[in-house]
C-alpha cells in the first residue's frame, strides 16, 4: 500500500512539474515564437492526416510555410520546412494534434524539459547507481545546460529528448518486467528513425533474448496496424515519406558525419572502423552477466547510429547523453573518471564559439568518437572484472 501511495504521489508530482514547465514554455517560447517551431511541421502534417490529406503534399508544405512565416517562399526553403516524419506518428501523439497549436507546443516543450530533468533520475534507479547528490546535480547541470543540444531541442520543439526517453523507458520496461510499457515505448522510438533505428533493433533483440518475445510480436503487430490505419486514411504514404527524406539530401543541415573529415575514402574508413567497433563491443558484451549487457549494447548502438547514418542536425546528439551517463555510472565516484566526460559534455560551447574557424558539423563526429573511446575504456574494465 505504501509503495502504491508513493507511486501515485510521484505521478502527481510529475504532472504538476509538467504543468509548471508548460506554463513557463508558453510565456517564454510560444508567445514570442508563435508558429516558428519544428513541432509546427508535425502539427500541421498530422492534422492533414486526420483530415484525410497526405502530409507530404505541396498543399501541406505551403500551409506550413504560410503558418510559420506568413507567406510562401518556395524554392530551397520548401525543403527545409515540411513534414519529414513517418505519417503514423499522427496516432502515436494524437492528443497533441487535437489541441490549438499554442497549447500543444507549450505542453510539448514542457514535456521535453521534464524528460531532460527526469531521465538521469530514472537511470539512477535502473542502474542502481549510488551517486552522491552533488555529483547528480553536476550531471544534471552539464547534461541539460552545458551540453547545448538539449536546450536547442527544447526551444525548437524537437523530438530528440522524447525519442531518448522512449529508449530508456523501453529498457526499464524490459528490465523490470513491464512488457506493456516496453512495447509502447518501442513504438515511440520509431518517431526519429535516423537516430534510433539501431538502438531499436538492440532493444528488440534484447527482448527476444530475455524471453519477452510477446513484446517483439505485439510491437510488430502494432506497427503493421499503424501503417495500415495510415494507409486507409491517406492512401499510399511511404513513397511520399521516402521522397521527402530524399529531398533533404544535399541541404546544409543534413550530413553524413564522417564526411566532415575530408575525402570520401577517409569517411568510408572511419565508418568501417566504427561498425567493426560496434560489432566487437556487442560480441564482447556476451561475457558480461545477462543483466549487465544492455547499458553497453544500447550505448554502443546509439553512438554507431550517430556516426554512420546521415543526421538531420546537431540536435540528434541529444541521444549521446545515454552513453555519457553510462560512462559516468561505470566510472564510480573518482574525479579522474568524471573529468573527461564532463569535458566532453562542455565541448558544444567550444564548437559554438569557434564555429567559424572549424569545419561545419565537426562536432557531429568528434563528440560521438570521444564518447565511444571513453565508453570502450569503461566497458573493458567492466568486462575484465566479470571474468
């Protein structure tokens, strides 16, 4: 009874914090920015799906432009401001699309900030991490503010914090025996496939390996249902989605991170090396106890995805917070273990202030590689202790 009471108290506290953060987001963001959010693309596109229109049609693109800027620009700007997500997210986040945009974006931004503050606490519970309060406060400070990308995602109304939260919640659901929670969270992961496709595969494989095969089967069945429901509502939509993604190729903000290093052969060599590293960690993790594998496998999958798959912008680096937290957890309380990861988390401001002197997008390869090196050191220590 006490445990249930505390659980409801925690839920009430989280709802109160969400309301307060959403109210703050309304006055700080929604009023001054009006419709100029990345979330607006999705709001317009999802409401088009509900009305039976394709969210990838030129009419919806024009509607997004006129809502954001008051006029139609066309040309290259058309590519930048459009619905570029799988159309089935309409059903995954349905309540937000039914609300007026100022209320919807305020609630969404408030939720992203709540996620960023609460995720480290969930990870503390999940990993049974005995972290001193002062170090927890430092972790939150560096993760949310010094690591610039979470705040950028919050201001733009992006989906990266939500996707990261779905990955962690799915992991929690599998580890704590809550298959329904894990299944629903795995559905949420599909919102940002370019940053989450490999971690999603790792979680599905882990569910199968752990004997939670109903999670994989129900998830697959629900994905088919979402595809079919969208197909019945707007007709064939996958081609429009893939075509829209293809239109982003060559834009200034979509890049293959290794290519920033220079020649294509060097980018290919780095990609091959990162893929080899990922397979090596995944195979080596089998020497660890079954309950200790997923932090390493999931962190490695995130870093591999951020490096080898084309990324839409720097804010997808929000996903690399999970590997950073795993490195901190594995390093214990020694300051020698904490200092390197805190330096990495402070790097985004260095890139920001020296951006004109460095190749564009360099942070998208340097930060994941640095985290991968630190993760490897901690993983080898943990694997050596398990032998």
